């Protein structure tokens, strides 16, 4: 029952979200980047602005580097990366790479976001509620999903038990909205935010009948930091950071 409760919370907290996305060129001055608030990074403990700027300005593809950094957190566990106890240096580097990917101006896109997404990385912000921090400890890689059906303007958050014999689902209605937009380096408007209303939830265990849960929550929203054909990065209003990838990416990473 404890596992079921945590899975229920996991399916819900991933949508109570918003964040002010920045408008910068692909290679901004790092001090200006930090001042936007997108980075929850202490430059001093990270080795100074120069060390962080060197990481972000590397000629290596930032997306590939981000996946490689996250993979190092999965050496001896199956909990979703980004939780307490993970290497703080790696976490800071991940935050830096996310910020530079966000500067590329790739926000919400219905064609790209449609389909199945696996949760790869989840990092609480400084203002994340205690429930969200507790939920993060129960999430497992390859067992936590957030799947979009753009034709229905909805997505389904799914969390499976460790043995995959139980599942908890929460259906969320969404709508792209104008607030929270940014501008690309070329000056184009980039839609970032979707409003989210939880319209239903249920729990299923083995062959027992599906148990509907009387849960309805309105007023949440998510901001898309980065989106392409196989990676989705979103930010919550309490500062939580979520990296989802297509299942084929997980297989390729070997996590």
C-alpha cells in the first residue's frame, strides 16, 4: 500500500508546474545565463564561472554529453537519477547542460511530443514540496512514464511497481498557453508552457479490478525547456527538473 501511495503521488506531482524560460543566444555569457534563474547552481562550489562556461561551450554535442552524464548516475541502482545521494558535481554539470540546450529555442511542439516517454532524470528544486521529494525516492527507471496523446490534448502519467504487477495512472488534460513564452536568437516566439488539469486517476494490481481514484486537480502547468524527437526536458513551478526520453533511448543507453 505504501508503494501504491508513492506511485500515486509520482503520477501527480510531475504536472504541478511552471518556470520562466529565458531568451538567449546559443552561446551566451555564463554570468548572464545564471542571472536568468534557469540554473540552480552555485558557481563558486562548481569551480567558478570559467569552469562551467568551459563545460557548456565544449565542441561536444550537448545533448549527447547530457545523456552521458545522466548515465553515470545509474551505475549501481535503478532509482530515477537526480535524487539525494547522487554526485553533486555531476548534478551541477547536468543543470548547466540543460540550460544551454534550453537556449536553443526548442519549446512545445505537438508533433514532437506525441507518444510514449520514459522518465530518465528527476531533480527537485529548492522550493519542491516534501511530497515530491518523497516521491522521487520511489520512482524507478523503465517503470515511470508520461505519454502524450496530442489528438486528445491529454497525457497519461504511469507508475509501475518494482515487479510491474501493479500500476497507477493519472490522466491529465493540457493546453498550450501564451504565458511563459520566450524568443529564439532569431527573434521568433517559442511556446513553452502548457496548462495541466488532472481529470482522473486509477490503480490496478495484478488481476484485481481497476480501482478508480476520486482525484481532480486543476491549475498546474509545465514549461518545456527543450524538446526534440527523442528527448523532452520540462521544468516545474517549484523548480523541479524532469528529463524524459523515448524508450529506444533507454535501450541504447543500457540503463
